[in-house]
């Protein structure tokens, strides 16, 4: 009986093995068929704008991202799918290098003979100097993760802002690099060279966020060990560690209480990134980024037109009162008054000179990175029968107030990107009024150098003899405020 049962078991075993082999062959034949089906469906996916295969590969790659970059990738992709079809998210870098980071180091025990030989070689080999050791430690500390996340923000006019986000593994900090691609090749004015610079285009996207120092207070203790004074010396290579970049990656750091502890790298899976923090800042940040790109491009065009000495666009309602004052182009300058101002695009200032005959008006302009939400500030100096500034001439101060304080009248249609040229246009007009309302010197023979052409209700008013600088539309006359 036992022998018969044994034979039955062997027979059933062989039968089961054959069934397993048949199923294995069937399953192995499915993979090529599925691959061919997926390959054949690629044109259909592209035609229907449904790249399932590409998305699947991207999500497979995303598994190897560190937590902050993964949070950024997920939240940016979700926001793009739900709210912004012109936002494109992708992953760049070497997946193999990222996989290698998570592999534990292989422990190899050498024989005694090998260790003796190594000891002899090390005694003969010259030890690296302290400077070389510090350089190696700095490079290791500032090492970036092999993978990065890229976000392309497209505008309606096909201009694109390219953002590349990196993660510094040992510092637990994210950085960003920016690049602008314009649909049409733009004329580069001498004074507009910094407007689209990757180093400054994202400066102060949020107030006070210059991206020159690390937002992680623990990094300073790490820097002291390897002789790094500040991260600002490396931002051109690593990118800028803006605070908003950390929030998009779900990273939050204390502001007032730095902790002297080592921040673990993502290799130990101890880095936490908050999805809710990233999601709460995603929409506003994307809008600010797109607004920054459009305002800088508009400002660049204005600089180019000024560089070609073309008349600025008039403010709506000013068409009937366009002045005929020639002016020079804006120039780069290292003028001291505004040179150290934190809102300037360092190290450039902006000079605009107006030259009506014997008079010369110099306008020093401070441009805030948040233009045009934050208006340009003008400081005037008129060289005509002496030097006249806001400190010694009440009317010059009133002219400054006309463009600095009453700038909301010059915004024009929203979003008001033409504010700078509108301010220059209004400055031309009030300069006309200033010169035309000056009393004629009876000791000088001949006609008045600047005959009155502008219509003014009153030439001067009050003990300070203020001139009428307010333009009234559509009547077309000037009055006092």
C-alpha cells in the first residue's frame, strides 16, 4: 500500500510540475505581449495627451528621491494637474547613483599580508595636507543628491521660467537654480543686464528672502568644523536656499533657537518633509514666480526702449500733453546714495537724464525686486541756474512726490508692468511745468527760454511757491494738489 501511495504521489507531483511549467511559459509570454501593446499605444497616448507610460516611469524614478524633493515633486505635479496646465514637472539626474546611495558599504576583511603591505604603502605615501583635507570635507558637506526636480512655468506669451531644485544631503537644505527662456530674442540694454540674471531674478520673492544664507540654523555649527564662513560663497554653484524653497519641500526650520546637533542624511530615512506645508505654499508661490517673470520681461523691454532713446509709453489720458523733452538712456552707475540699498539690483543703479536745452535733470532710480507691486523710487537733481535738489528746492521735492507718492495714478491697466515708463513720462511733464512757470529774468535780453505751453490754473501757491504738478484728465490742465 505504501508503495502504491508513493507512486501516486510521484505521479501527481509530476503532473503539478508540468502544470507549473505551462503556467510559467504562459506568464513569460505575457510580458513581451504587454510591452508590445504599451509600445503600440504610445502614439495614441501622445495624441490624447495621456502619457501613462511616461508618468509610470517618472513615478518609478520618484521612489528614489529624498523626502523633500519627493514632496515637492508630488505636490507640484498635483497642483499642475488640478490648477495649472502650463506647469511641467520632471525629474533629472542619475537613478543608478541614487540607488547606490542606499546600498550599505561592503565590509571586506583583508588578510594579514595585505594589511601589512598597506601599512608599508601608507608609511611611504605622503599624507594629504590640512588644506586638502578641509577641501574634501567641504565638498562632502556640500554634496547634492544625484536626482533633482525641475519645474517649467510657462506664460501665455510662451516665455518660460525654468527652475531646478537640488537637495544638499548633509545640510538638509534645498536650493534652486533659475533660467529664463524667451519666445522672442530680446535686445539686451546695457542697464538691463541683471534683470533676467539667474542670480537675481528670484531675489525677494517673499519680503526679505535674499537666498544668500542657509535657513537651517544647525548648518552654522557644521560650517565651523570645515572652515566655511557662509553659504553665500557657494550659491552660484549650488543654487539659492530661499526660505520658500524649503517650504515647497515640506522643510521647516526654527528661526530663533538653533540646535547644535548633526542633521542626519536621507540615507538613514530620518528626514521628515511635511506635505501639508508644501501644499499650503504651492499656489501662492507659483503665482508669484509667474508674476516675477512677466514683470521682469516687461521691465527688460522698457530698459531696451529707453536704451534706444525711444519715448516712453504715455499714461492713459496723457496723450494730449506729451512733452518734447529729449532724454538720455538709463546708465549703469555706482552712485553712493542708493548703492547699499538692500532693494537694489546690486551693484547697478539707474540714472535717467533729461536735457531740455540748458537745463539738465538727473533722476536716480531705486528699483525693488518686487516691481511693479513695489514702485520705483526717484531722487531728482536739476542743474539749471545752480544745483537744485529736494533738500534746497520745495518744488523739486514736490516733483519727487508726484512720481513717488502718487504712483497709483500711473499704474495704468493691471497688472501695471509699465509703471516705470509711466513715471518717466509724468516726470517729463512736471519738468515742463517747472521750467515754464519759472519767472523770466528781466536782466536777460531776448525771449524766454521756456515759453509757457502747458495750461495751468495758477502758477504758484502758498508761502513755498509750489507749482501746479497735478495733471487733470480729460480737461488737460495742471493744478495744485
